[in-house]
């Protein structure tokens, strides 16, 4: 099945399956748990609006999904769920989706991350990127921006250890970021030398609803899709993305201000 949750044992069996081996995989570098990433990786997570994760969950390409289990997180609840449109992709708190005929992996964090546990998730992802020898990690995020501009740009790009992918402006070096996961992820990316592009859309805390212009989550999803479509051949089902309802968790907290875009 193209969109199914594979146990690690089943994953290895699938490598011997004729249909599976016809896919355009480059070198597969599994870690000790049988997980791997393709050469180019997109990451969306539960930030203030979960626009990045909602954008990626609408992937139209055939995918194979696996669970990125981090036992230290304990029981995790889903933050975004479909309100109307049916989904072929199974929803997991943290999952990796491999595009079957493209050189892309999508990591979606669809659960809240307590500030005290963010380093566990970031460490797992960055180590997996390093072991899989990826070419690029692209992070989709929304932030509440307070920068002295008359009008905010629809998308910003900050690059680490690699070239920029767009002509979008960079966030100023002294930008304050209230996002524990993003802060620790960028520190680890810099320490391990992972090529990484941070694509930031201005946003606000999401309402308990489907994507909306009121909290800018709808505009952010559209900007992410436009960017991805301009760089890759990946397509997304907008109906699915716009049906994903954000359900606020009491665990969601923002902490850890750093000046980290320098």
C-alpha cells in the first residue's frame, strides 16, 4: 500500500518487494531502528498555527509512511484532524512520509511539544538527517513577527550551511523568536552542519478551526505550496489541507526567546 504505516520489520520486507524496488530511491542509509530519509526533506510542525504541517499533510504524491517514535514523549495527542475531506494518509503524532517516485521525505509533527522535550525531537531529526546524508532540510514555520517594516513580506528565508532557494528576504539578525522547538533545531543544525533552509510565514496563534485568513494560516499554507511548487514537482490537495482543523492543546506553550537568525 502506498499510504500505510509500515512496521520496521514490514519495511525491510517491502525493500524486497518488486513494486517497491522500482521506485526511484537513491542510496538508503537506515539507522539502527530501520528509519531513513531521502535526500531532500521537508519538515512541518505544530507551531503557532501548524500551517507547515497542514500544508504537508495534503501531499498528493504516493507516499509510504512510518512512525517516528520517541518514547520519552509518552502518549501524544493529534493537534490537526480532518473536519470534512477524507484522507488517504494515516495521521500520527510524528511521522515520516516518503514520496514513492520522488527524492523527498516529509516529516510532520502533528502533536504539541512541551518545551522541556523539544531537544529530544530535534536531536532525533537532526541525527537522522546526518546519518541519511541528506542534501537539504527545509523547515516550514509560522511566527508572530514584530519587525520594523511597513508591510511584512509573505515569506522569509534564512539559510544555514547552504544557499538560498528563493529571492525572499531574510529575517533580521536580531529577530526575537518565541518557539522552543525552532530555536533548539537551528542550534543543532548549525552544530552538525546540516544544510537547512527556514521558510517563515508571518502568522498568529491559530483558532480552533480549519485554516483561516483571520489568523493568517490560510495565507501561510498557500505561500508554502507556492514555494514548494516552484522548487519541486510535488503537488498538494488543497481541499485536504483546508479541511484540517487545529485543536488547541493545553500542553502548547511557547518559551525560549533567542536571537538566532544571525
